[in-house]
C-alpha cells in the first residue's frame, strides 16, 4: 500500500475552518483517497473519499492537489464534536485490500 | 437501518484463556473485516470475510481466527491469550469485498478486551 504522512496533531478554534493535510507522494493512478475519523471511545467513521477531483459532502470537503501527491480535508466550521483522530488512507480500486491506517492527526477543537 | 453491533463491549480475561467476540453487520452487508487497535500499534487489519469465506488476512499469529455465518454475522476467536492481546477489537461491515471505487466500511463501537 502507498503510504500517507499526516501531522501528529492540530488545534483549531470552534467555528473556524480546519485544513487537515495529507501527503501521499507515492500514490498510484488507481488509488482512492479516503478519510475516516475516530471520535473518543468510538470506532472510525467515514468522512469523505475521492480520486482526482475535489469532493464535497455534508461533513467536509476534500481538496486534491493536481499531481495527487497531497490532499487536504477541510472542515468548514469546526465544532467541539469534530475533535477526533483523522486518518488519511489510500486504497487501490483494483485490489481487494483492506484499509491500512496510519497514526492519523489528532484534532483538538478549542471553545 | 441499524448499525454494526459488537458483543460484548467489554471483556476481562486472564492469560492462557481464549475469547470469542461477535459482530453483526449492517443488514444486507455481506463483508465483515476485523481490526485490532492498541496504543502502540494503532489500527491493524486482522482478517476479512465475505460470504462465509476468508478473503484477506493480516499479519497476526494463528491464535487469531475468525469465521462468518450464513447470515453474515461474524465471530473472531483468540486462543491462549497473552497480555499483549489487550486491545480494542473493531469490526467493520461493508457491502461487498474490499476494493472498488467508493467502497465504505462502517465500523462498530468495538469490544475492549483486557488480558490480566
């Protein structure tokens, strides 16, 4: 599996936008970029995924660099409930592989 | 639609014992994956089942095993427990075998196992 690199931790103020970066310089053309998050004492939950184009859903936006070597998860207005560990994961569409989770980014949201 | 359920939620065992954990996937989902989460190693893939067949297996010793039933419910078993097996065991439900565009896994709350 291609590797991803994320900052260990980030901090944000409540109601401000948050940009969570992910580097994946060895990404292949068939790798999808997935983001999951894990709230305290819960299992991971799906946030968003994309291949080449930027994606938006009710939870977040995903901005993918033109060369696809990096991406950014954008939370438009952070709330206290968004405090979690965010995982950026690459998955090849052609192979039956399960998620390989890195250490993720621990996001703290300050009131 | 009900989410993924895992039982029990908490479990305390002693070294040498064995344990069985259960996972009920989302209705209609035929694939179940298991993960182990520890503070030191993070989230690690154990195995995946689809239609009662193991499709993928992670790098864990043979003490870790699993199975899936015809109703898609899955169990995992750990024999001869060691202290290092203390972890949160997570089950994920998905609609088809891993892979494929946009395939999303839905995780349960996990079973927290403590081995004394």
